[in-house]
C-alpha cells in the first residue's frame, strides 16, 4: 500500500483501485495499534483512532483536500500519485 504521508507517528496510505469496500474516496490511517479508514470528506468509515490523532488527520485532510482527490483519481486508474506534505 503506497504511503501518502507520515507525521507525528501517523502514517497515511492510499491503495490503487481501492473502490470495492468503500466506494467513496478515502485514505487508510495507521497510528500505533490503531487503524482507520477516513473519507476525504472527513467521515470515519471504519476503524478507530485516538481523538487527538483523528483531529490531526482531519486537519491534514482539510489542508490537502484537492491534492487528495487528485491522488485518488490517479490511484483509481492505477497511476502513481506521489506523496503529500505532512503537518508541521
């Protein structure tokens, strides 16, 4: 699963052709023993994260929404999508 970004021990990934389980554009988020699937619109689709880390992820999504949709469109077409800047 290609990594989009990593910040504050949070790893964000996106799969190629990942439209079978969740139809909407989304990312996969990993933090220690937690993992979650979060829609680019900010909806928690599955899994869980501590509140602080979820808020950080939602802020990152808000800042990079256009880049995330562009990456999603490339991923659905099995095209490389690169990385996105982390929160600092």
